[in-house]
C-alpha cells in the first residue's frame, strides 16, 4: 500500500508547503509527503501549488492529501489535479461516506480521553491515522495521546500513529505501538509550514531504526 515494502515502517512527512522540504524528506527516505487542503491550517497549500510540487517528485513516493469535512466533489477534483496517491480524511465521515474513492483512503481519527476504539470496526479503509484530539485543531497539535489506544486499534486495520511525535520520542513510539506507519508535521518544523532539515533527517533515521515485530514473530516467542 502507498508504494512501499510492507515489512518497512511507513513514514509520512506532513504539512509540506514547498518543493525544497518535499525533496529533502525524500532524500532522507520518507515514504510519503502530505499536503493540507484545509484553509484554516497554518500549513495550508493550494492545489495549484501542490500540483507543481508533485510534478517534480518521484513516482514511488506517496502523495497524500489531507482534507477536513470537505465536499466529496472538491476532494475528487483535487485528487485528479494534484495526482494524489491517497486521501486522508478528518471529519464527520461515516463508514458509507468513505467508499468509491479512486485512491487509497486513510480515515483520520482524533483520540479523545473517552475514545471507543470499537467504532473503528465499522470502517473499511486502507489505514487509520490516529491523532490527538484538540478542540478546533485538525493535526499539528504537538501533543501525544495514550499509545495503548493505538495498540488496540491495530485489531481493526493498519494504524498510522500521529500526534506529538518528534525525533526525541519516535523510537519509543514505534517500539511501543509497532504501527504500520508514523506521521509527523509540527514535530519536525522550524516554523509552521517550514521544516527543519535536521529534525526531518533525525526523525526518519530514528523511526526506521526500530525493528518491527509481526504477529507471527510474536507467536514464535510465546
């Protein structure tokens, strides 16, 4: 899925607003870059600008569009114009609202203290992105949530861990959750919308340094 080897950790650098940051993330072995098409975000990018960036990126890199309660027609238009690999949907979409997309679909879920992981069983999507809930903010909160929730969520599909990840805590996060992938935005920024090259490099190196243990390996150990 998303053009990477399943045995490798999927690393997405989100909130890309310029070609330089996208190319640097790719040189550092990121698997995906994310573009935020939500005008209220400090990391917002127009689909015109995103399309210009995507044209200059390698085919094997996943290009993921982030949408917040967006109109389906608008999403389809942006997917086509930008040539996106996947959509990441924040909002009130129910299970029936996530079918008939021509790309991979990532359902973004904001984890509140009372979040019921059982609700995920109703969705048929390519992956769940679990992020920290903060009122009025969709992504880029800079805060973590209880990673035990992410561990439980793996029962219902692939989990991409997000929310407050940084070069300093990413190894602990991957070791604890053993997720399909990780997603970072504010944790590797110099300022909103501008990445810190060294933080990006360190984040990816550290994220991919942690061995992933699969269920069959766990069973062998038992």
